[in-house]
């Protein structure tokens, strides 16, 4: 009898913890408000470098990019050669910025252009809209918002 009672206590405790954590997740999703930032003219763009990038070249690219009007921030992954930057589309579009950057440094690079299916996607391109986690999160947000 004692073993049976201990098993019931352990199973009940695990189940109780699971239910508690699930409720915390639901409350968190329900109360999380989307961050509203006035960034209607802010766009993220990408340039893929086709040459090896070391730290000195990365600093040079960063300096040259900061010289271009409209560029806000940038991040360069040295290992993959991928540059991602935010820019104001009222000042310059991604093609103009790419052309100016390549003219400043004569880099072997190409501008990344989104494939046709991803242009108007409302969710993150990495997240699958058919996945359980996406549908669950959207369902909870719709209930409480």
C-alpha cells in the first residue's frame, strides 16, 4: 500500500507541475502585448559577400556602410559573410545602398532578394504557419486580444 501511495503522489506532483507550467505559458501569451514602434519607413535588408571577411574587412564594411545616408544599424556575420542592416526607405532603398557600398569598397557581393513566396508573408519567414506552436500562440492571442 505504501508504494502505491508514493506513486500516486509522484504522478500527481508531475501532473500538477505540468498544469501549472501550462497555465503560466497561456497567461504569458495572453498578456504579452505586441511592441508598437513607429518604424513604418524602416526596412531590413541583406547583402551576401562572396569573399572571405576578416575582422579588418568587417570594420571597413561597417565604416563604409555608416557613410551611406539612411543606414541605421548593421550586423555582419564574418563566418557566413552575411550583412544585415536596417535602413530608412524614405532616404534610400536597398539597391541604392548596395550600389554605394560596392562603389566605396569594390566588394565581391550580391544583394539578397526575397523569393516571390515570402514577399508578403506576415509571420517570420523562419516560422512555419502550419506548425502547432504557431497555431497555438495565435489562438491564445486571439482569445485574449
